[in-house]
C-alpha cells in the first residue's frame, strides 16, 4: 500500500498491516526481507490523543452551547428540534432517520461529552506506555460516537443501530487486553 493508504488503514483498524516483502539478490543468495518503511505520522500517540480528545472537547463546547440555549428558553415554550430524512421508500412504506434535540437529549449530550473527555484525559496517562494506545483510543472514539448517536436518535431504527454500536464498542474496550502477562 502507499504510505497514505496504510496510514488511513492504521487509524481505521488500529494496527499496521503486515509489511510488504521485497526480493534482494544483490549478493546472489536471493533473500526475501520486509521493506523498511517509516512509521506513519498518524500512528503516533500524540496524534491519536489530540484527535480523539480534541473532537470530544469540541463536542463538549457545542453541548454547553446547547445547554445555554435550553436555559435561555421559557420552560413551557421549549419546542424540540427534530430533523428527519427519508432513508428508504418501498411502495407505501417510508423509513425515515432523524435527529432529535430536546431537553433530555441536550442534558445527555453534556453528560456524555463531559465524562468522555475526562475518561480520555485519564486514559492518556494510564495507557501512555501501552503498545495498543492508538487502537484503544480508536475504540474510545467509536464508543463516544455511538453514545452521542444514541442520545440524538429520533427513531427506533436509528436507536437500535446505535445501541448495537455501543455494544460492539463496549465489547472491544472490555476485551482490549486479550492476553494476561502472568
């Protein structure tokens, strides 16, 4: 793979693919050895931490703005903001997906992003010397995305999809250390 594609796969999958092999016959022995490549820029711990916690911090800023918007409204006049998109239509049946922003979802947006940001800051120090640091932060980002999608869901289908993503990301986080060094 070109280095850009490999770096994208590294962020997506959380680990490097096997190194490509090259054939070296300069000495007449026909040795096959891995190609030495530079470590991709996106695999560094600092970048993984900055991307994940930076995105969560921006989400927290927007959640705080939503809380301020909610508090500026008259409680009896607060109308939820709902946006729906047609996803699938088959005859008379129409499936829509959407986003709902009401008082409960605004408060849950704040709670999820606030707690997630502090978990990521703690995890940065706790896992600083772990080899799977970037992969773990990828799993944390997936969990955060899933929780926020669940909070903003306006329909049962989208709620179910994000509920399943929460389950998958929880499974990945719980099973992160599959080997015990004892």
